[in-house]
C-alpha cells in the first residue's frame, strides 16, 4: 500500500516537473515536441474526463490529445451557441416567414421585434434543445468514426493485400463523413422539434411545452417518419458546405503565397489575420452555396404540423396549409410563389454567426497542425 502511494506521488511530481519544463519552453519561445504536447493534453484530459466517466467506452479508443480538444470543443459549442441563439432564432423565423405578412426584414429590426413582443426569453427560444444535441451528437460521432475507420481499413487492407496498410487522408475523410451523417441522423429528431419550438410564439394556437413533449406529440400525431422531415436536404447540404470551405480556403492560401500581394506573406507563410480572412471568405462561399438547402429543410420540417399555417402563413391572405411532397417540390413552390430570393431568407444573421466561427476554426486547425508538426 505504501509503495503504491509512493509511486502515485512520484507520478504526480513527474507530471508537475513536465509541466514546469513545458512552461519554461513556452517562456523561451521554443517549440515543444510532439511528446510534450501529448503530455499537456494527457494531463488536461485526466482533469476533464476521469477514468470512471460514463462516456469512457467512447473515448477509450480515441487518442487522448484528440479527446481533450473535442471535450473542450463541446464546452465551447455550448457557450457559443447560447451567445448567438438570438441570431439563430431570427434566421429560422425569417426562413419560414409568411411572405404576405412580413413583420420585419432586417436583422436589427427582427431582433427588436422579438424583444418587444416576447421579451428576453423569446430571443433564446429553442436554444435548450439546440444545446442538448451536442453531447449525444459528439458521442455518436466518436463511436461511429472508430467503427467506420475499422471497417474501411479492413476493406482497404484486403484490397491492397497489405495487412500493415494504414488509412489514407482521403479514406479518413470518408470515415469522418460517414460518422457525421450517422451522428446527424441519430440526433435529427431533436433538430426537427427544435425548429418547431423556435418558431412557435405565445400567440400560437398550440404550444409544445418542451423538447420531450414535442417529440412525443409529433410521434403520436404524425408518425415516426415525421421526425425526419427535411433530412435529405440536410445530408446533401453537407457536401458543398464542407467541400467548398476547404477548397476555397486552400486555394486562397496557395494564391496568396504564390502571388504575395500587398505584403501579406512573410517567409512564405501567412499571418493569423490573413488566415482569418481566408477562413471568413471560405465560410462565406460555402454557406452561401449550401444555404438554400437549409431554408428548404426548415420549411419541410413544418409540413404536417396542424398549426404551422398560423406561423408560416400567419394572418396574411393565404390560409392554406403548408404542403410539400418532397425536396424538389419545396424548391419549386418556394421559387414560384416567393421568388429566388426566398431561398436566402435569413442569410445575413446566419452569416454574422457562422462566418467568424469558420474563420477561427481554420486558424485553430492550422495552429494545431503546426504545433504537432
């Protein structure tokens, strides 16, 4: 027993010594090695996720450094989503707004209207369900990625005849895409009811009292398939969104490094501000191209809701129930009745909240990649 205590103390002391050495290196502006970065991440992960954590089975097969980054990322998402919740709600309201009874057009005007009619709570309506999706989404994503990676690696090794073969970046991207789609599908019913919770007001004829009440009501009145209305445009939208983000970002980087305009490049490298600008440009292009699919997704989520007409068509001239037979039909009717611009309703508040986060994500990705060599 005493020897175990001594070993535990020696381990703790060695960790503190490592911490001190890395702090000294940081102070002297010396780039730490991969092992030192791993040591820091390892210590931080033990502080955040103890071994008896109930999610250990998910994180056990993931490198500790990646675990730490994703855990911290989840906490960041909770705070960031809450911070931009008013913009998120305004975006969804604009996407499904009745074209014959428009109460606001601009972002500031819309936020003022929500504040005046519903108060502070109205600005954050639906945010609880949005945040509740983060933990199960990450859990399913981790587990799915590990299983998809193993399956793809097994097939790749069989095809190449090399049992020591490892996943290529392209195959890892495929595994990540599979994990993303599976995680999105697993938590999609929460996103679906979040859309309905977000657009209902105190004057709505029928009130969902919360996420679980909304889920049970939709399941009882509309059936299981209703929980996945708008799923197809969500999946399709991932391809241009992610693909264009990376393509535009890397293309801008290469062009700036080769042409070196305005003195933005020093020693064949881009500064943080320039990378932020490249990330912001990539985010703008990606989300602009994919945005119509998000509008259609939200509108399809309202189909079959008995009281959706009071929200989508409001008290305007049209009292007809909202009906779409599918994604193509939703595109066709939206453009025919409201014009092409309707596919970009809510784009401004969405850009205000999305573009900066994408820019920061790309810069963080570059910095971590350089740090890990």
